[in-house]
């Protein structure tokens, strides 16, 4: 048995930060472009733009400095806030995973004890018999 944890940040019920936005921010940091980051992650530019806009609106702070014009008409770099936000989010994710992982290990141990103490073992034959009824 394993556990999977998904953490989203919400503002008035609207998700604005999760692993997808995190990956997008990291990729923008590498590529220096929202368009290139979107292509790299195989998402549309419109979706990537919307993800960043929603993040910025929810936080009330810019995470990207956009460069318009020029021959390439391309370019975006993370603001200082954006860079620090990524680090803060990574720390939050790591701590959340550690804490929930510890709780899950505790749960799993107690579940095994409960099964050993009073659980009726289910065999393949018993499962087949129950399905026939």
C-alpha cells in the first residue's frame, strides 16, 4: 500500500498553485521564455499564460518580468519574488511530504496490527466464493 499526496493552494475556491504551476515556473527559469517553457512542457501558450496570470492575481505579486517586442517577441524572467517563491514552495512541499509520510507510516503500522488482531484473511478462493453470491 502506498500513499499519494497532492497539494494545491486555493484562493476563494480557485486553484492557483500546484505541481503544474511549479514545473512551469521552473521551466521558465531555465528557458527564459513563457512560450518556450510551454512548448517544453507540452502545454499551450494560452494555458501557460493563464496559469501565470492566475498565480499572480491570487498572490497579488508579479512572478515574471515579461519582455515584449523585439525580433523574437519572446522573453520572460522570474522576478526576485518568483525565484524566492519557488524555493519557499519547494520547502513547503518537502515538509508536507515528510509530515504526511510520517503520519502514513504510523497509520500503516496500526492497520497491520489491526489486521493481525482481528482481520479475516481473504484468500483467492474466498474472494471467488463471495463474488458468486
